[in-house]
């Protein structure tokens, strides 16, 4: 996977795939069109680029391309939050993961896992 964080557009697709599981390009388009306003060709182009970046995986199932998230949600979010804290807020070290407990993006188990990742220092997380 690319070390560059996903764009807002890529995050929209990842969130959809995390919530719904593997889907065809048409299913992804149908699921995000109202929120994004993208055309089908825009969605297809983005899916291709995300596959090249290693963010999603493309599999052919009965002649149909199916896409699934290749990056794990909690790990990616932990990395993005740490990057934001370090690069924007000039913070280093453990972060209060409880701030994200109310997020609709995470199940209770995922919120707990995110809290554990954020509350350990970056060096401890890398060694895990």
C-alpha cells in the first residue's frame, strides 16, 4: 500500500467497502452516487487507481470485477489520526482514543481497538 494517505474520494469508497463488503463497480457507484455526485466512469477510474495504489483488491468473480478494501479500517484510521496529530497539531506520543468512541464509522470493538492503538506510543505500535 502507498504511504500516502487516501484522498477524501478514496476514503468515501473505502468507507463504503468497509460497511458493505466486496462489491462490483456498479454496486459501489449505486452506494455512493447520492453522496458524491460522481458518474459511473469517475467511480471506475477511482477504483482502478485505488487498485494500483494497493488500497483495494480487484477479483474477477464469474466474469464480474469485484472490489474489496485491502487496507484494514482501524489500522488506517490510527495512522491517519497520528499523522494529523503530528503534522497539524504538533503532538507526539499517546493520543486519547476515547474521543473517537462515538464515531459511526466504528463498531464498539473497532473503537476499542482504535483506542488501544492511539493510546500506545507510535514506537510501541510499530513494534506490535
